[in-house]
C-alpha cells in the first residue's frame, strides 16, 4: 500500500508477527524520498508512527493522513533480528 513520505507498506502475516513476537505493525516494501533520507529501509517493520501504535496497513494510512506534515514525525520501527 503506497503511503506519503515515500513509503510503500504491507500487512505482516500472522507467521511474521509470531516470529517477531509482536501484535501488529507493517512491513516496508519500499522507502524513497523523506523516508529513505530518515534511514528507513525495505523490510523494516513500523510499530508506531506519530506516537500511535500501528496495527495494519489500513490503520497506518489513517494515522498518516492525520499527521501534520510541517512537523517532525516520530517513527518506532524494528530492523532485522
């Protein structure tokens, strides 16, 4: 699912969530533009954005739409294992 900030994200499978021992989040398929400049990379898992927990791609998009793009946005993510 394409999102602002140069991110393309997808839902995690139940198996991925179990392997990572997390309840929710989205996996980055592609990071370009602002996201890449901030250091986000493909296969990172976003757990929260704008201090709001991310459960799936649909909810991620809803949170992103509410963000003030003129301000810095905090992103909690997980990389590798």
